[in-house]
C-alpha cells in the first residue's frame, strides 16, 4: 500500500473511531478505549511522511560529462 493509501485508511479509521466516541459518550471503559485508539491513529498518521505531488528531478551535478 502506498503512503497515500495508508494515510487515507488511517484517516477513515480515525473518523470512525471519533464517531464511536460520540456514541459511547459516558461509558467509562469504552470511552477510554476509543480515546486511546484515537490517539494511536493520530500518532500513526503523523508518523507517515507526506508524499510529494511532483516527481523528483535528478541532480544534474551527478551526470557524467562527455
């Protein structure tokens, strides 16, 4: 899976977890478990490097001179 795909998957999981937090609001154990899961998803999203929208251009200084 690409980094973009990983980020999108984790963001969907984060949104679903936030919805579940709203549904179980007030339940001691479930609220705490979902809050921990939310924190973990945020950390995972932050740990994935952002991709570039542009292709890399090779450095011309490494080319052989003819």
